[in-house]
C-alpha cells in the first residue's frame, strides 16, 4: 500500500445558500476546520489522519484508499496516482488534491 498525501487546495463558500438554509446564515463563513495549504498524510489502515475533518474523511476515504491500493484514473486524469476530491458540504465545500506517494517522495 502506498501512502497518500491530501492537500487542501480550495475552500468554497456560498453565502446565498447559507442565508437560506443555515441557522447562522452567511455569518458561519467557510469551513472552520481546514485551511488552504493544509497537508495530511494517510498511511493506511482506514485511520483518519490527525486533525482531518471526520465528515470530509467519510466523503473522500474511498478515493484515498483506492489510490493507496494503486488505482489508476487514466485516461480521465492527466497524471496517474492523483485525484481531485471534495467534501459534500454543498454550502462550504473543501477541495482536496489527493496524491499517492512513495516513501522517497514524501
């Protein structure tokens, strides 16, 4: 199994949806748990990386585990061992770059 690096590459926020659907409205702001540039390392065993959002983990775990096991997404992706995934929060989603890494490239 390969290790997988998970990098937060974008945080989105849709205030018009927040005002309409969230109790706190647009004052809740974007996801408070992660920041662009945060990096996490998955080392196998279905164990959530320390500090990672549990809800986002549920959303992206299948893709992370697949890359760890050597899955390929060619010809859809330009680079093998890489996937873009996001959490399913429709008001303040977080987008992740997920990359299989070898011990030498960490």
